[in-house]
C-alpha cells in the first residue's frame, strides 16, 4: 500500500510539473541547427557507455573477478603440453 501511494504521488507531481512548464512557456528567439540534436544524442550515448563501463568494473571488483585470472587460464591452455 505504501509503495502504491508513493508511486501515485510521484506520478501526480510529474504531471503537475509538466503542466506548469507548459503553461509558462515563452517564445524562443533563436536558431538551433539539426546537428545540435545529433550532438546531444552522441553526448548522451557516450555518458551511458562510460557509466556502464564504470558500473561493470565496480561489480567485478566487488565480486573479486579480475581480467588477469582469465588471461592466465587462456595462456595455460594455449601452450602445448611437453612431449615425454
């Protein structure tokens, strides 16, 4: 019940914010070229990729997984066994 009430309050606050922003709009006297939107998408994608990389490294460090262990195992399996 508590989660439902909190979700309803957040949804109501979001709707109120959108209505308030729509009511207080002013005309923009400026020009934005089409490349600006693509630049914003590129920056957002780069931030997302960087955040995922950092999150992955933090999770690996938390669980004690390092990339060196996998490299050592791969090197051992790649070496041929000596003949007797």
